C-alpha cells in the first residue's frame, strides 16, 4: 500500500511536470508567434508610411499642375497656340507651306 502511494505520488509529480512543460512550451510559442506578428506589422507600418509620403508628394505635384493649368497665362497660351484665338484688335496670320 505504501509503495502504491509512493508510485501515485511520483506519477502525479511527473504528470504535473509534463503539464507544466506543455504549458510553458505553449506560452513560449505564443510569445514567439506574437513577436513575429508584431515585427510583420511594424514592417507593414513602415511600408505604408513610405507610401503615404509618396502619395503626398504626388498630390503636391498635381496641385501645382492644376494651379498652372488654371492660371490665366496658361489659358491664354493654349487659346492662342491650340485654338488659334487672338485678342481683340489683333490679326491672325496663317502661313501655308506649299
């Protein structure tokens, strides 16, 4: 009987130790997986911040282009060169190459 109690006691200790090892292994695995995910997310944040900077630069360039296209100087230039318009009192000469 005493031997049986000793065996049960040792068996309980071994099982408890195995359970503790599994719990510890699971915790370490979760920590490792979490750190990998955190690293991946940090890299994604950096990539997205760079993309935001590029888009902001492109936006500024497009705003400059819109400002230029809407300028009176540009509108007059296009009206003269592409539409053949002239100011009041001016004459338009068209040179025909033969």
